[in-house]
């Protein structure tokens, strides 16, 4: 019996040794998004002064999707749906521009920084149409997040909108 245990551990079959040799995996981006469930508020400077912006996150589909509502219950409301896709995350953004760009994480997410980039979309004649092309979510802590939305038109960056939110 002792020889079997010794042989197994030398070959890497001993479970305790195998776990110690493999570092824990990085958190999946979707797991990070699920921590945002709740209501958040921020402010944006406009020509008419400060505008309060609300964003809500809710789990749906037995926890397999997160629904994000920006400007909920207003004419400017936009909805984004986040889902897991293997080790990456896919998001469909239902925009007030009338189109639905899809974005995906393209590299392992490290720390609190989640970059998403355009992969395709509907409601557009081509990728040259004005659309949201990038989103970067930064989870500062469990009470603060930032959004950085980048709009493209004619194949180039047109504008970037940055929002800072605090959990309500």
C-alpha cells in the first residue's frame, strides 16, 4: 500500500499534491458582474448641470444572465445582457441608437478591470454605422464602479463617455 501511495505521488496522481502544484484560477468575468446586483447611482455633467444616472443589475434565467438597465424607466433606458461563454463573457447592448452591438471579453480578466470589445451586432447596415464599440467596467470596490463606453462611427472612435457609480 505504501508503495502505491509513493508511486502515485511521484507520478502526480496524489490529489493533495496536484492541487498544490496548480494555482487557483482567475475569477471569471461573469462572476465579477454578478457581484454588481443591486442599484447604483452616479452623476454626469451636462449642458444643463448635473444629471443623476441610475444603473440597475439583476440576475435572470436562474443566475445564468445579468440584466443591466441604465436610465431605468425613462425614455433613455438602455438594457445590456451579460452571459458567460466559456472563460469569456458576452454582452448584448440594446442601445438608444436603435442597434444591438455584441461585445466580448478578449483576454483573461485580471483584478477589477473588465474590457469588452465589439464582435458583431444587429440593427446596423454595417460596422461603419454609429454604435457602442467598447465598454470597460472597473470594479473599484463593492461600493464603487466605473463605466467607460466608447462610440464608433465610420470605423473610428467618435466619443468616450465615462460614468462613476456608487451602490445605493
